[in-house]
C-alpha cells in the first residue's frame, strides 16, 4: 500500500467530525446518526465554535471573500464533511469540491441533498485534480495539504487549475506554534522521551489529528518561511496570517490555574505569533501556468 493509500484509508475510517473523539459522531456524550440533518448541524456548530474569531455576519466571512466570489467558480481541495463547501453554496458560488476518500464525498453529497444545495462533489487526489487548466476563479483548502506526502505536488496541481489573477486561500498547520512546541516537542519528544523512538515527522503525525487513535499516517506542519517559499513560484501577491484560534485551549492546558483569568488582550500577541494555523491568501500571477 502506498503512502497516499495509507492517508486515504485512515481518513475514511477516522473522518473529522469535531466530536468527543476523532471520527466519532457524538458531542458531549450525545450521539447523532451520521448523515442526518441533526448530525450536520451539530458538526457545524462544533467546528464554528473552534473558529469564533473568524466569523462576522457569516461563518468564516473574515477570511473568505464570499461577496466578491458570488457566481464565481470555486473549488475546495479537501472538503471533509462539507461544512465550508456548504457556506460557499449558500453564498451563491458555483461550488466544486474534492476529497481523497469516498466517505467524505458520500457525506458532502448527502449534506448538499438534504439542504437542497447544488455542487460538483468528486473523489480525487490533490496530486491529480480532474479539472482543466485555469478553470477556477477561487480555490481554497483548509487544514488538508499538510497531510499530503507530496505537498509541493499538491500546490502545483492546485495552482494549475486556478485562473491567472484568480484568488486562493490555504490554511496549513504551523510548526512554530505553541501547540506543536509544547504538546509535541516538549511533552512527547522530550519529557516522555518519544524522540528516542520516533522521528519528527512521525511525532507530528502521531500527536496531530486523531491522536486518540494513535495518530494519522502523515502530518507535517510547516513554518511561515517554508509556506512563503512554496507560494513564490505561483504568486507574488499574497499575505500570511497566523490564526491563533487554539490559544485559549493552550493556556487552559498548560496554565490551568491562570488560563481562565488571563484577559484576551494579553493572549492576542501570543495568538498572532504562535497560533496553530497559518492562513495564506492572495492572487495567482498573471501569465503563470
């Protein structure tokens, strides 16, 4: 079995439900039928709660240009259970979405059917997208491509399908974050001495998404500098922003007696510098294939 097949199989068996445990359709002890309207609503509610600073009038409208892209051809690479694709459909975009595993495609198609939405939802590897060159006005990917064993190949394919001058948004995990530095490096690698048995990639994968299920096959957070280097062949008009939506949880975990009482204005500088997510948004260069 190839590394890509390992990733595909793992995510099919352990979908991101944002539940009590990875892949479990239960929330605060209450179980929901997978694929039911109640399940999707609860999943979305939980996911939205993880990312409150990114919401204005609509979920994620502080980072997504819904208004500018109304009617435009939009592609999501790695749609998971379809939460973000649904928001784009509700905003009036022409939605196309892909995911590596059939479970995600089944659930996203079911979601669109239940909520009477239209979209082109396909199973596909990010390394070989089933679309023409320069087809899309906007492409985004949220927390997906760091799970690819060939992230550079995924970037090349993503930008191949984006029109020159088209816009993009990509979120990747931050290796310079407090979450990675404290939880993975300090606690697991050093204090628990896992570094004697696992290399850095294996540690990041073991203690990344699905750590309750012994981790996932491939997770490699990147640094902001590495992110910039990957984008430079395709875009000279982009910006990076650290999204510190995880900072409250980090303070509560590592400073349980103080975390609840530290005011937000003191946490903000930490969130902006050492948050878990890096968000890149910009435009593809004109004349770039």
